C-alpha cells in the first residue's frame, strides 16, 4: 500500500511515527496521524484544514490537550461533566501525584525502529486507500488520509468536527481542487 503514497503522505506517516516516539507511545494512534498531517510543511492535509478555517496551531494545541487527558475527547468531557465529573480536576490531581503528562501515555521512550499502527490508525490507512479508489486517484495523498480520519470515531474526528471539518466538507473541497 505504501508504494501508492505521495511524498507528502509518506512524510505525514513519518511525522506520525515521530510524534508517537516523542510521546513514548508503543503504537501510532489517530492523534499521531492527525499531528503528522499538521506537522508536514506544505502538505495537502494541512492546506485542506487551513482552507476549512483550522490552523496548524489549533490542531496541535488541541491534540496536546487530548493527550494530556489520556485520550478523552471534548464530547466525553461534556458527557462526564453532566454526571458531575470534572475531568480537568482529575487530570490535575493525577499530575500532582505522578507528574506532568502522566495520562499522556508511554512514560518511557519507545525503542528505535518501527512503531506499529493501532487498530484505528490501520483502519485509517485502509479507508484512505478506499477514498483514493473512489476518487479515481492512482496515488494516495494526505487528502485521502484526512478523508479517512473524519470517518473514524473518537477524539480526532470530534476535534475536527468541532471546527466544522467533517467528511462532507473535506470531500467537497477535495473534489473542487481536483476539478480546478
């Protein structure tokens, strides 16, 4: 599959691995894939996000916040708040006891070499290939990765949806760019 990836898609996957390694993660998660897109200079994924009104800084800041909370999305925080659970207070207390970023995962740095994809990140790769086929593209680019990310469930698509980035908006923009 990776032989069909464009250079910027490959760079995004490499960035995702770097993000996961920096976090001490044992596998690449959806948050890492989105961070990889956001961190790739001049990449199609970042351009699409920016055209949809989302900055790199916003994405990276929100991903940091999600990691700090141990992967709990804003939607989950809202639901827990309805039950009287203050997630931010819990995170602060855990960090007081165990140190900053205690819920961010890992703890130890991942070893050098390949870091495997988590199941949802693997599914993103599969969905991105399907998106490329649907669009009749012979390559698999960052635009396909972004289309796949917004189809998943969890903190990443919730983050994007909160900024108005969903499948319909990304698909429409990709189609416009391919037509123009």
